[in-house]
C-alpha cells in the first residue's frame, strides 16, 4: 500500500519544511521534511548550516529525500499490520511512524492487530510527549478513526546558522505545489 496524495500532504503539513539542518524539539538533528539520520543518508548533523541561497533547488533535494524516506516508512507500516487497513488508516499510521519511528512497538498497533480498532485509535494518544506533538497526534487519531484529513498550507521555515528554526514562514506551498515536487 502507498500513502495517498491527501496523506502525503497531511504528513508534510505536520512536519513542515526546513531547508537546513536544525535540532528538533527533543534535540535530534533534522532536515527538510522531518528527515533524521535514523532514516538514512544524508546525516543532518553533517550538513551545511543555515538557509540555502537557492531555495527552489533545495526544495527539489528535500523532496528527493522525502520520497525515499516515505517508501521506508510505508514498508514498515505494511509489515506491522496483520489486518488490512483502509487508506485513511494507512495514511495515519505512516504519519505516526514517520514522526515516532515506533510502529513496530506501539501498543495501539498491537491492539488493532488484535481486532479492536476503536481502542487502537484511543491509544494513539499514548504518544503525546512532548506537549507540542499533541495537535498532530489528535489529527492522526481523527484520520485513523474517522478518515478526516488535515487541511491547510505547507510552511517552509527558515533556519539559522546555529540550527534553530526561525518561526517566520519563508514561503508556503499549496498541496498541489507539494505534490508537484513529489514527481
């Protein structure tokens, strides 16, 4: 199974895009659309710091990495679930796994595989640390349970030479623009 276009856009909206390496809320070096060394090369801790001079070229590079990362996370999600998933459930699970890397150990997945999808949806909220992740987790829970996708714009944030995100949008992308970069 593959992530739907709506699922891809919701995931990117949750992650945001940062075109330079930065330390995330738990101190992990991250780049682009939530890419960390745990997903493979490139290692953000070894990348040039700051916002690049040519944002359009950097966005193309970011989406190349994202496509590769997404395939890995989709494969992990497919392996973790023993029962078939509806498209919206798969999309929610990919978003969760992309953020946590823990699809194979999450209790909610075991609960779903045990035949209790409602309780599984409730248990998604067990993964609500740090506090700033709660809105994303609620959105993933709503998507998993009800099939309602997040809707909005995709923000490209600046980043300092010291790896701090500048919380002023550099640019926004529509869902169509983001999907165009997936081609």
